[in-house]
C-alpha cells in the first residue's frame, strides 16, 4: 500500500527528529509498480513491487552529507541520519548551500487515479490479450510493455517545510513487425488515469504503420520538408528543456547565450505561433505541486508567441544573479497561438515532404545550437502532391532544434496531445503537436527498421 500523507509526514518528522546537524532535508518516495511485458505475440513477464525509500541530506558548517534507506523503522532512519552526518563532517564545504525552505503553501494538481495505482491485473491481461489478437489478425508480430505505478512523494526540511502528494502513471508502448522483419510500426501513449489510456488505439496505429511501411524505397540524404507526428516531436524535445537553464545561458554554454555575458531573453527566437510553457493544473497533463527545491509550482511561460520570456533559475543561481527562483517547469506544453491543422490537412497541403513517425537513439551534439543526432525508425513515408506515395528507408539526422522551430521554418502546427518520448518508455509526459517544417537535415542513410 502507498503511504498516506499522514504516514509520510510521520516518517519525515522522525527523520528530522534524529538530526543533530545545522540543517537537513528529507525526501520520501513510496511506490507501487507493476508491469506486463509481451513479445512474439505472447505474454512473457509480469511483476508487481512495493517499496518506500527515504533519503536525508544534512549540512554541518555548510558541509554536505547524504544517505538513504528503504526501511522506515526508527533504527534504520537513525542510522541513515548518522551516516549522512558522518559524511558531512569529512566533506568539503558545499559552495552552493542555501538554507532549506521554511513552511510553504502548495496547491494540489490532481494527477492521481487510484484505479491506476492499484490496476486490475485481470483487466490489464484482457486489454493486452486484445492487442495480441489484433496483431495476429493483421499477421504482424507484436512486442510491447505495459506499466503502471502509483507514488506518494513527500519532502521535509529542518526549517519547517513539508510537502506531500500522490501521482500515478500508466503507459503502453507497442512495436509491430511484419514476419519478414522488413517493416515496423511503433506507438506509445500514457496517462495518469488508466481508464483514459486507449490500448486499442495503440495497437491500431502500430499495426497500421507496420503494414504501410512494407517495401521501402531508398532516397538520398539531404534537407527535406517534413511532417513530424507528435511522437517524433516528443522524441526530439525530450532533451530541449535543459536548454532553458539560466546558469548555462549566463555562462555562455547553451543556445540562449549571447555575446558579452548576456542572454537572449526577450528575443524572438521561435516561430511567432509557438508557446512553450508549464501549467501544473492542466487537466490533461497535471504537473507536480512543487518545483525545484520544493518551491511551490506556478504556471510559467518559457516562450510566448515565439519570444524567449523566461529562463530557469535554481535557488542558488537566482541568489547569485539577484533574481527570483523559477517555480517550474513541472510539465512541458508546446501549443500554437493560431488555428491548428490536422495531420491529414498537413499532408494535403504538401507538395513534397517526408512523413516521420518516430526518432530513436537521439543524442545531443552541440548545446550552443541545441543540436541533436539520431535515427528515424518504425515508419517514414514520402509525400507528393498532397498524398502519401510510398515508404522510404530510414535516415540519420543532425538538426538544431532552434533552426527547426525558427521563424520561416514552421509551416503548420497541429493540436497538442499527450505524448511521451519513446526512449523514456512512457515515463515522461508532454502536450505536443504535429509539425510541418520547411527543412529538416537528414545526413546519411540508416539500416534501422
């Protein structure tokens, strides 16, 4: 069972009560996790676990020590505190130490569903069996991963703050391949409420992509107009939020740095329709009620109408620069301020382009331009004269996200939907749209399927 707020508070208070150091913070994570894995159109593994982890950080004369335990009896908690204090005494001074927060007020975000945390194993088995049956009927081989978790997260400080909230998350990712292994489709979605996770849609889309990407043709690498499905956008932007860190920008280490130890705050960097923001109380994508270091979360725009409006200041860097620490982001939303277009409308409006389903094995290459490299995978198609003509073989890409979203390169923007970066296997969540872009750089061919 998940710890209740009362139980979490009791554990945190006991840890704080054992502390003899000058300052301390406690973090607690109580989790129920379960999964069902399947491959070759058959169940393979299923499991469920419950665990509670308690971490404590202490400072003695501004020297830091940390320890953790997954036992909540007094002896274990006391031992963790004593170990942290021993480490603090022999550690160097923490140059970024700030006193922990005093009491704060938090507004709940309602990102928890009991039906997800204590998921029905019978209902899950039936839903995944339906996915497998759909794969068999389509003569494709399905493999996937369904997981669900419920979490109680709590934190406390020696200066009197306490925060506790429950969250939940369920996801299903499916890869469908033709028996010859020559074509593949993939689809992934998640939600905090299992009742709103459409497993039939996941199966339908993965199977369709596998069937429609058979017998791909080879095209030369180069700069192509593209339509990126929301999954492809999520895969690329999974790395993007770190670009907004104020310290990196101030120190000349990222894409929002400017000459003369300045930043690009206030500059119009993106297409004027683009808004990037965090809203803890967005119904489709609830964030956490606390941001970094326990600061109460607030709605905050990073980009508004294409203009860089905010950078993310940690408590330490805000103090260094005479700023207020940033109360977010706690989720990731990219939306258009203008009317949106459906994927079909984007295709019909296209003379020549590539339709990209997904990216994979993505790695940063240059933080100063927010550039990434990686591969297309699980379905890419050539569009001509407003129609999808045929599938093509995969590419490696090298692309700056700033150039991708720059004025003049964004042609159409879709309605944002809840989606997860595929490399996180469903553990991340964003609200992101499909994008029609004038140019995207594919640098070589790839043997990926």
